[in-house]
C-alpha cells in the first residue's frame, strides 16, 4: 500500500471527524452566547431593579422637608442694655462668659471682647442673631459702667451713642422628644467657614467636586494598602459614600453593604448637587457622645467641644473636629487628650504640606492647647427647675406632642443674671443656716418674676440647682402661713379699716361650728394690748389679724384670695386667716404679682415667643386682664408691706439695705415646719420657701429662714428701690392716739400720719377735741360679738356688706 495513500486516507478521516465536531462547537458556542446574553440581561435587570429600588429609598428618606428630627432650641431673654440699667461690669462679663464670648487683647470678630477693669469699660463685638422680630448684624460696642450700672453705650465703629442694644440670648437647653439618642444643630453651607470646608475636603475627599459619588482609584489604593498591612489602615470611601452609610445603612462590614453603599452613592451624586450632599454630610456625621445622646454634625459639635457657633471656630479647632471623624471615641479630647492633640496636628500638617497653611500658621495653630470646654456644658446654663416649668407650660398651651415637631425655637423670659443670683443665694445661705441651727437636710425653692409682666426670670427647685428631680416650685404644695395676711388687710382696707385704727392684741377664743374652741396665738406668745392696725400688719401678729379678718368677714377674705388667682376651693374656716391654705411657690408668687398689679391677674409665664419653621406661632400678649382689685386697696397693702421692712418682720432687710424701699412679707406655719418670704422691689417679685421635705420642724421663722435666702439674693442681684405710685383717692391723714382721724393742719403732739382711702373716712375729729377725755376701749375696729343685748345696749359695730361669717358657721367670739 502506498504510504501517502494511507496518509491521505487517514487525513480524510480526521477531516471528517473535525467536520463532524464543528456543528457541535457551534451549537455549544451558540448556547453559551445565549446564556451569556441572558445572564447579562438578567444582571442588567438586577442592577436596574437595584438602582430603581435604592433610588426610591433615597427619594423617600432623603427628599423630604425635614431630613432630621431636630430638638427644640430654648433661649433665655436677650440681655437688654441701656443707660442707667442695673448691671455691673462683673455681671456683664458673666453674661458674656455664658454666651461663650472669648476675651482677647484686640477684639475684631463676633464673639470677642476685651475688658479694662481700671476704667470700668468693655469692648464687645456682638454676634449677629436672628431674633423673632428682626435679624441684627454684628455690632462693635464700647460700654462703660459706674456704680454697678450701665453708664454709656457707644457704637465703636460709628462713635454714635446708643440708647438701647440687645445681646444675643443664651442657649438654655435643647428638648429632644423623638430620638434622644441623636442630637444636632442644623447648619446651612452658607454658615460654614470656607476654612472648615477646605479642611474637611483635604482630609476626607480631595476629589469630591469631580467624582461621580465614588472614587475607584481611592478604593483600589485603599484595597492594596489594607491588603499589604493585613488590616484596615485606610478607607476609600468618598464623602458621598460616608453620608449614605451614616444616613441609610449600618456599620455592618460586608460586601452586600458595600455594594448598596456604592449604588446609593452613585444615585445620590446623580440626584443632588455637590453642595446639597456636602451640607447634608456636615449635619449627619457622628462626632462624639454626650451621655446617651450622640453628637451629630459640625453645628452641634462646635458647641459641644468649644461652646461657640461654627462660624467662630478657629483653624486649630476646625482641625480637631475634622480629625475626630476618623474615630470620635479614640480621639476623645477629654479622655485621650494626647491622642486628640496628635490627631489635630496631623490634620494641620496635611494642610501645610498641601499649601493650605503657611509654616508660620502651622506653628501658631499646632502650638495651641486643645482648649475644649467642660464636657457636656456646651453653653447651656442647665436650669432643670425652669425647664420643668417651661415644659409644663408648653404642654398646657400647645398640647403634649408640640415639642415633637421640627424647627422649633423657644424664646423665654429666663434672666441668667437673676438665675445665677438665685442659685448662689439658695446654695450658700442654706449652708449658713444649717451651720447656725445645727439642722441638716434643709431644702429650698425660689421663684423670681417680673411683677409688671408676670414673666418668670429665675427658678430654683432645690438647694442643688442643677439637680433634675423633684421641682418644689411647681410640685411642693405647702401651707402658706402668714403669707396670706396681706390679703386679709387688703380686704379690711376695702371695708373701711384704716392703718391708724386700733385693734386689740389680747387672748382670743373662737368657738367653731362643731363646738371646738380655737385659740390663735402670736408666734412669740406675747400680747401687746391695744396697737395700731399698721403695727399688727408690719409685725405679722396673729391675734389682731384674726380679729380684723373676722370683723370684715371670712367670706370677703376668701373672695379676695380668689380675685388674685387662687383657684382651689377655700373652706370658710377662721384658720384660713393664718394661712392654712396650701400653695406652691409658683402659685404664691403669682398671687402676689396679681396684688401688685391691682388684681389684673395673669398666669405667670416663661414664654415670650415660639417660632416654628421660621414662622411665629406664639407671642406673649401685652394685653392685660380685667382688674379685680381696687388700686387704692393694693397701694395701702403694699405700703403696709414696706412698713414691715422698716419696723416689722422684714426689719433685718431694712437695716441691711437702708437706702432702698422694699415691700416684704414673711410666713411661718405651725411648729415652724415651713418658712416663707416674699419681697418686691421696683422690678422683681421673689418668693422663697425653706423647710424639710418630710415636714418636720425647722426651728426657724420666716425672717430667720426663707427671708435670709432672699437677702442673699438681693446682695448678689442688687436692688431697684420700689416706688409706690399713689392712686387717686388716697390721702395721708393724721391719726390720734385713740385711732381716730384728725382734721388736716393739726400739729398736736402724738399724731401719726398714714395713707387712707378718702372715700372710707366716716368721721374726722377736730384738733380741739384731742384734749377731751379719751375712751381707750372704743376702737373703730371691733370683733363682732353676737350676744344678748345688755340692759343699756351699746351701738353695735356694723357687719360687713356681704354678711358675717358667723351666720354661716354659728360661731362666735367668747372674748372681746
């Protein structure tokens, strides 16, 4: 056989075999192509579905009016400056420190000030602030002080003298009702300094404005470095990816989570502008922990670490905040100050190496200490008792769910100067009282209000003012004791009793409707015989007060109590004349405020203005209610209270502040369980309670307990002397020794002068009659004695216009 022929045959067979394989390969290839196509289509479909799904997630969760639930922000009153205002240089500096203004040698920027203590002057660069009624820009002020008052205010730029300026208010607190684990202050990109944006982008995402939401080069570089190191040493996430992870996802370390992050970052970059993404990031990034609440965003972190708004951050402070992004716990400046300092300087070094800082600037900023504020203090004044009153008022005014809303700013009446003085007075004076008395565990409550406006200036609910617990101001209901007596005398003045009249201070027994005998006693167990009404009032004597109250009618006294805002039921028992009614310090302060404004009752308030979503939803009305008391009666009552400061239970205050006029009233309950004090000056009304929570005896009186705390407050706060404006119908008249009114122009010895209601003068004695025999048993004020008429009846004292309480209770006086 021919070999070639054989090869040819074999080749032919191989060709046949190959030929037979080609249809199979084509068939398999065709199937693979179809499979690949289907797989590609399926994968594309999955990706499309994923993009559609995650796009809907982004839109539903991010494209809303309120991206975050923001706590309600609560502000104090703005400090109002005007010439002759009661404000010392020391107090001005205190206010600036509350506002976290920075003392510097040469103030230039908002939030800075310089003090010249020698010349009593201060230069302040006032921050801009959006008040509810208007936005006010920065202002440079030169303020001089004299005798603990503002002397002059000058615009340091224009040299113009100013008659009025208001500082930005102090941030009191933030109320987070929805998610107490997250806290933030929302800021817009326009509020953020350019230097902070630069620092953030240089450290976290240099190509932020050029990439599409992800940076493949950064991801690859980080992957290689982490692989070589054997652990994570560098992250490749862009700012957009970080925002997606923080806002939509969890910290789970998985490929599926990373895929979601990449897809959603691409969607975010497509849907929103770079500035929108950057603004959201700056409000969302986690930067620390304050107790149970996380600190989110640069707006709150700026306050949390440095106590200033983000617009006032210095470059070294910005570097620390940006550096914290890498690990807020690891670089915590309070727990790990060395690590935090090293991290801050690393950030500053990156800025220098990339030409964003000069060598001189780097040296300047890196040499500074961290200068963080006390942890958790931010610039909050921490007034839990005041906040308790505020929350109660908001709930009553707007409903319990109001604070769940977003964008709420609450402007209150809190005066940080008054609050500081009240807290110091309570804490220091209780220590001093305990040291003298030897009794421990005393508690206190204090309410300071503006009696003209019924606005609350300060609240202390405990001897530990920062304690957020039982708020005695609104929860501590106790008997008010002699605090009720001014209302007894006010009722008496309305019923024709005069200050110069006489009343007996002698033992008294009252038989009650149930047959029991009630024998009131004076606190000192002494009797003074016949005295004038004004002395009985000033010295807060029990027996004369009961006699007068019974004379004018307990029902009339009760009516007066209701006219000044006491809403609870008041039983018609004689003991109410000595203060068995139970009130809180808040209610008692409100009662006296009503009396000071002639019974034009207004509920005490902490609120001035409430803003929600940029709109004013509440503003304190300046309108007054209907007058329920006669101004002549309230004038006489306050006059009597100034006499108490001069010669009566408040004489310790009178001797300590001899050049000031104060209207005061003390109060003590049975067994010295509760001690009270209330006082007026020209602006403020202060009510103070001191006692034990378990209701045991304090061994103190109002003058030796609560009023000492009030005195401590006045020493710290200062006094604006009370000026009583005499209403029409009040006349100063002469009173003789027998308590009768003597004609004008009489200069006989022994006369005293007191104001009276002119319309209540029923009889005037001539000056010549003063030398006639005097019946010392005949007073104008006599207790009503229902008894059988004697053989030769004497003229009975008239009943009060509304009838006698004895008719209702079948009670009577056994001793006249």
